[in-house]
């Protein structure tokens, strides 16, 4: 075997890297367990605040190989929301409010009508809202210029009454894009302060939407308010240390007294006499505590009891004069708790509020120091000047070439700013966004015209960030949550158990099958398979991808599809052995001849995975990532790693004189398909009638049933998973909820067992406000009171707005279309004949239509299935799997007649295709069997979340194998001219 040493070294390096990165997952889990143990009382109750403090105390501390807990957590394997629990939300920045703000809140009737029409038209359009607005405005007022609306004091620096429509549109488009960027950064900053481990926030390309995933969040209402609240920008005078320093001294005395009291309490508890038998048994411990108490008293008398010493244990002076103070990040929770105490608040002037700086200062111990600032504003009191007065802000350079920030205000803001700066010369004014200080510049003089420049030791990036903060106050750009899903931790744990069980059983079945069919070479294939699973997990960690439940399904599916390459190789080796080649030569030729089909089959499926990554979201994207990684590692482990194992086994047997024992078959497979010779092409008309008859029957059934049962992500609405202490009747629950949901439509069905129900409703589907969410949930809770004896608990909830539901549905069809086009092009490039491409595409359409039709047919027998994004992901995977099968047959045909053969010779093609199908029959059946085994496990054990996916794959595996034999290859013949020729490559006789 060539390059054997290089493959061994490469495998070793990849294994070491995977092991290294996976060790971070082990360490992160270990710290989480320690935090839970630390925060759990003797009675078993968990204190979340105590757990958070424990993690915060280590967040910036090196805990493993020099890496901080933050870095260890980032490098650990991330779990998706369906496994971890938490909140998924898609936010849309409201372009309507941006346009209103840019218009100076114009009351122009044409403007108002255009906004109204654009809002209605957007539901069924993929265009950006501002483009739809331009079209509607032009229809309503064809002779009115946009400048009449938007050339106002808000945009006086950029537009005037003579500005063209093109100039106005450019300003609006720039402002809309800028607003989305600012909202993105504001939400990112809020999430950073929210304390969520491994949050995921990203802009959705081509839209005004931002996707947010917050794993582990257990208070969805608080998180929703955090995400959808408007940004609050304030300008407030800073209180200098001479105005609150006395309070700081008092706080130091308070902390010193608290420390003395705590030590005295420990000492007195330790010195207390034992009064019971059980206490007397712990006399050794009591004496130790008594000694500790005495030592504490001595220590109290000697040192660390002054107010200053107690204060500096918590607060850190940031300058020699003690004017600025900071706190280690790990201690910020403790400081917040202190300032909430009434006895501490009275130590400071009532008109002061303490706020943190947004950015930390790196500390020498690996932690961060967060500066705390006192501002002259009582809690809840409005600031003297807020961000809505800002008309523009930008990063610029001063006369010395240093980065600065310029800021312009409107007339109202300029007047207030003039008075504020005149009264604050030589003092600082804090720029506060969402209660965090971003800058506190010194006022050098009165600013009369509302135009200011803020200079300091900025980098260009810091100046740009501050400009964005200031512009956040210019346009309100409120966000609305158009899609959200909250998954409770108990449901997440159930999903984990189902996923891991499916993966374990699927892996076991594949291992048993390979050994039973191939004997000792099957052990080598299984060893490569285990390396494959290990590599998938390691790569997921290295690229910081999240493992989702569909991702686990992707791994399970990959296990089945990974065997495909081993089956191709082993079948080729068996063929070479039957031809009389030596064992070593058979192994060498088997790997060489199988490589082309393996590459083609996996590339086509990887194309599907890429499309899922591009067009999917959340768990569907996770499935695509896992599928792509699994297919790449499958090729490496099956083609190269298994080759090393098989080569080692074969040489060892030859050296021992036992090479006759290695036959790549067992008593099960020895004579299976031997001499198989069926006229598939001659029977193709029967298969056509069967296929299209089944598709037609499925379509008729679906139409009669009123179409598909679309999931909430395709039709919009809200969905809840409710757990009961005992089984309840779904019909009774549905009747009980009808009135509360005002007869707006409600579906109730069992979910993962008879004690869980999934409730879906279209009630208030068009109202995407937080108030509507609360109203629908309240209606659900009211309806469930009739089943109070069953103790209903809402485990999860999800919401998809009508607009985004249309987008998701449209995107799903687009992704299928792209998949078919990509596969057509790839097959055309590889086989150089359009007949192969078209034959393959027709077979894929056949498989897709059969799966969709079977949804309706199985419903006749009581098997209700919901069509959602995950179901569409399964359709795409079926396409990838089916073309994999088809390509293997095409590859054998090409091998038999050559790539440049004339496909119009019908006689030759019939003979060649029949021979190719018969020769690859064992591979087709064996591959379908392995994938069928793991998909069956998913269908039975994967739970309701994956039921649609498993069902589609279950049907798709069967009909994918069928279409490769009875549809794709025969159609290649029927697409030819049918003319007979005397010879093709010298192989045909008449």
C-alpha cells in the first residue's frame, strides 16, 4: 500500500488533535458539576445565583493547561437548544419605524398609505421592505419626490429639497443597513452581560433579521424583554469621588464589621458545648472549629480589620488618588448584591446611581477589572439628555491624525446640550447605553451648536464602536420577535437520551451486520467506523459547531452511509478474488476500483449538506454541518484508515500461511446474489406503472385530506409541549382549549408518550408582540385548569410569525430546487452525458414525490405526520442518498462501456445496464440494509422531534434503492434515439 506511513502519521495527528479538543468538553463538564455541587444545599435545592458566582470566580482564571474557564467553555463541544434547553429567537428590525424616524414622523397621507401598502405586500414578497415602499409610494404619488418627505432636520447634513429620489433611496438604504448592524451590536452587548454560556447570534443574509440562540436560559420572558427592548442612550453628569467618597469609607467600615461578625460567628459556633450524643461524636471537628475561631479572633486583633483593608479586598483603586474604582469581574455579582441592600444605599447620596463600564480592563491575574462609575441620576429618573436628539455620529480624525468621534444633535438636543456642557466645564459626562458606560469624556467648554467631538486614546475600532453606540439613539429601530422557541431543560435531557440511545443501537447494529456479512474484514471496517465517530466529534469541537438532535441523527445516518464505502470496497475485493487474483492484488484493486464511485457518491451528498447549511437554520443547519463532516471523515476512514487495517490483517495472515481464511465473505454472504441475472430493463415498463401509479394515488389522497399537516414553522402560530402527571385524552384537551383560543384553530396530539401533548394554535398568529405571547400562554393555562388533577406543566413553547413562516416555506422549496440543479451539473461534469444527469434528476423527483405521497397514504392508517423544516431536511438527505446509489450504477456502466460511448446504441445499453445493475446488486442491497437498520432505529427510538425526519428517510431509503435500479438507469436508455449501431468500442454483435 502506497503512502501507508503518511496515512498512519496523519491519522495519529488527527486523533491527537481530536483528543486534545475533546478534553476541553470533559473539563468544562467537570467544572459545571463542581459549580452545581457547590450551589446545592444539603436538602438538594440548587441556588442559581451561587452557581453563577462560582463560575464567574473562575471565568477568567487559568484552570486547564493554561486556558481560562472562558476559553475552555468556548473550546468544549456545544449542545444545541434541543439538547441543552434554552431560547431560540429570530428578531426583525422594524423598517417601518426607521422610515418614520427618517421622515421626521411625517403625517403626509401618501407616505402613510405607502407604508400601509408595503406592510401588506411584504407578507408575500421576498424583496426588502424599503424597496417595496419605494414601489408603493411611486404608485400612490407618481409626481411627488421622496425629498418632500425625507429632506428635513433629521437628514439636513445629507439631503435637501433638491435631492433626487436616487439620493434619498441611498440614504434610506444606508440607514436601514446601519440600523440592523447597530441593533446586532447592541443585542450582542446585552447577551454578553446576560451571562449565557456559548450564545449564538448572527445576521441572516439578505434580510433585516437577526438570529439568536441562548442555551441554558430558564427565564424566557426576561430573555425576550432583553432582546426586543429599544436601546436607551443617555448623557448624564458623572459624580466625582469627593461627592461619594464618604459613602465608600462607610462601606469599608460596613464590610470590616461584617467580616468580624462572620469570624466571631464561626468561632462561637465552634466553641458551643455539645448537647446531644450525635454532637459529642463530632468532638474532634468541634475542637478544630474552636481553634479556628480563636485564630480568627487573634487575626482580627492584628490586621485586615480596617475599613480600607476590607474595602480593597473587593474594590480596586484605578489611580493613585483613589478617584476611580474597579472590581474584578468575578466579584461584580457580589457588588451588585451589596448595592441592593437598603443599609448600604443610605450611605450614598440619593441622587446617584452606580453603573458599570461596558468594557473591562485586562488584569495581571487573567481576570478583568470592570470600572464602576457614579452618575447623577436617581434610579428610574430620566436623564437630562437622551439619544433620540442625535442626528448623526461618525468616526473621524482630529487635526493631529488621532481617531475621534463626531456627533451632531437636532435643535432641541443642541439647546439642552448647551446648558448641560456650560454647567459641566471641567467635569465628565457619561455616555450610557442600556445602563452601561461606554465613555465619560471631560467637557472642555460650552458647546452651543450641538456639534461635538469626543477625543481620547481611542483606536480606530473603538472610535467606530462609540459612534455606533451614539447612532443607536438616533433611530429607534425597535425589534420584534418573529420566531421564537423555548425548550425546557427536562425536554432537552429527554432528547439527549433518545439521541444517544439511537446512536448507540445504530452503531451496534452496523457493527454486528458488518461482521456477520464479511467476517474478519468486517472487524477492520468497524474499527474504521469507530475512528469515524471519534473524528466527527473531534471536528465538531474544533470548528465550535453545536451538536443538535438532528445533528445526532446525522451522525447515526452517517454511520449507515459510511458503511456504503466499505461495502463498495469489500464487494470489489470479492469480485477480484473470484477472478482468481491473489489476496494482496485483490485488496489493492478493490480499493482502486471503488474509489471513483465512493468519491462521486459522497460529493453529491455533500452538496446537499452544503445547501442545508446555506438555507437551513438552527437544528437543520446543525444537521447539515454534521452530515458534511461525517461524509468527509467517512471517505478518509473508509478509503485510507480501513486500508491500513485490512493491509495489516492480510499481510499477517499471509505471513502465517493462513491467507485462505480471508475470503471477505461468510456463510451468509458466500452464495448470496451469486449468478444473479435479472432483466431489469425488460421489466422497466412495469416499474414505471408502479411508480407513477403510487405517486398519483398519494397525490389524490393528499388532495382529499386537504393537503399536508404543516408544522408551525411553515404556517405560523404558537406551539407548546405540555407534560401531565397521568395520561389525558387529546380530544378532551382540544375541546377544553377551543373557547380560550376563541375558535382560531387548535391542534392537540401526543408527543413522546401518552403523558405529553403538543398543542398548536393560530390564535393571535399575526400579533407578534410580547403581550400577545403572554395572552396566548395565559389562554392555554386557563384551558388546562380543567385538568388540574393531572398537574400540567408547560415544558417548551415556540412561535413563528406568519411572515417568516411564508419565508421558511418558500426557502424550503428553493433549497430543493438548488439541490437538484447542483446534482444535475455535477453528474453532467462527471459523466459528460446529459442523459445521465436527466435520468438521475427524474429518479430524485420520483423519490421526493413518493415520500410526500406516503405522508398522505400512511395517514389513512392513523399515522399522523407533521411536515416541518426537519422533514424538508430529510427530503434533501433522501435526494443525497438516492443519487449516491444511482451514481454507483452509473459508475459501473461507465466502466463497462467507457465515458465517450454512444448511448444511442439501445441494444448495447440494455445489455450493459442489466449487467451493471446485476453486478452492483449486492452492494445496493447491503448499503440499503445498513442505512435501513439505523433509520429504523431512529424511527422507533428517536422520539417525536425526529419522527418526520425518520419517516422520510425510512421511505426514502427503500425507494432510493428501488429508483436507482428501476427508474434512473432505464430512463437513460429511453432518453436515447433508439438507433442501433454495428459496434461500440468493438463490443456489440448483431
